[in-house]
């Protein structure tokens, strides 16, 4: 394993921005087969994802010591792609609250986050596979799953090698065209985004499952020799298989279910309570039976705001 400085950007007011990565299977990125890049921490509060990447590095170091990595096939892990926001305890870029994962492929003469995205994408371009450990635009808790944007290249079959319970295959919106996943695909990298757990709360069980899922995939493509864990027979879902649960009122969000729960039609999912006197403003019930896929983590609900996603 080599710890490498991928790029540095000078700062006028504080320490320079340094983005570092951990390289396996090669001495440098110039003379190797760029096989897999794993990126995390694009947003400063993605603590779960950063922790997962650190645990992946730890496992890869052990496999390397055992001689179970394939020489010449480079694996690059970037645990923290936005250390400024992590250190400032901010989700987005501290100076202007912009989102690096809405700036790809970047512009090296643009605003700061555009330049960060451009420098990062220059490192990541050319990898055969890309794995992004990421979070939803609404902070919350997901069933661990793989997400692939439909850019005309359907490789959901290969995503089954992760062994996670669900593969979400979805049409990108205009909002998605500046994400890393989308641009990786446009530049011919097979890109997978992994969601799971809650951004700001580290769950060791979820982290272990995600790390094993990535190692399963690396084993499948011949990059590591890993004692394969069977995992799940993945179910492919699209947006048509999901329905969004919204609140009709604003108030305290009192959730009655957990992520992964099976719910029946008519079952109570949540209550919305008045922030003044605590009386119940709204009771939200399931439209149909299904699996709770996502729950937002904010203790407040906003009128017509997204609270959950249910797999029908």
C-alpha cells in the first residue's frame, strides 16, 4: 500500500487543501492498469461513508500482506475527498455551501468547488470501475444498496456481485448530470454508488456489510482473492417500485417504523406533532405493503416534505 498525495490546492487563508489516497496493486498511477477507484467523503458530514472507506483500506492492507492482491491492477481508495468540510464539520464547502458532487466534471478555471471537482476527476478518469460511497441529498438512513444511473449502459447484472439486497437502477434527472456517478459513466467508467446507514452516525454492522460487499465485487472482477461471502440475491428496483411518503403538516416527526421493516397497507408509519403543544397534527399510514427503504433523520417534518421511501 502506498499513501499518495493526489492533488493539492493552495489556500490564501488557511492550510492548503490536500486530497490523499491509498494505492494498492501498483507503485504509481502512471504505470498501471487503472482498475477500481473507491471515493468517499465528498461531503463533510458523510462520517459513515468515510469510516467505511477507512475500514476497506484496513482490510486491503491485510489482504496485501497475505499476497491476495493481483499485481498491476490498481485499487485506489480516497476516504476523504473534501477534508476542508470534514474539519469544519460542514456538509458542504464552508465558504459558499456548494456541493462538490454537483460540480463534475469540473472546471479548472472556475469557482473553488469546480476546481476541486476538476482536479479529482482528472485523477479518477480512466478507471474501469468506480465505486462512490455517498449519501442522499436528504440526510437519513437507507437500506444498504447499490445505485446505478441509467445513461444507456445497463450493467445491473455485474452489480449483483456486491451481494447487497437491492440494486436501484434509475433515470438521471437534470440535477444528476453533474454528479460523479453520471460523469464517470459518460467517460466510460462503470460507476456504482453505494448507500447505506445514516450519514452522521457510524453503524459498525452496516460498515462491515458495505466493506464485505466491496470485497465481494473486487473478488468477482479478479482484483483480490477474498473468501467470498454469498450475501443476498440482489433485487433490481426502479423508481416505479418506490413510493415517497410525505407529510401533510409541519411539526415534530415521530417515526413508528425502522429501515428494513416490512409494513402492511394501513399500518401507522409516523405521527406529526405540533411543536407548540405536542398534539397530533397528522398520522401517516402505508399506502401498500412493502419494505421501508429510507427514513429521513431530521426530527422536524416540513409540509409536503419527503419522510420515507417504501419499496412496494
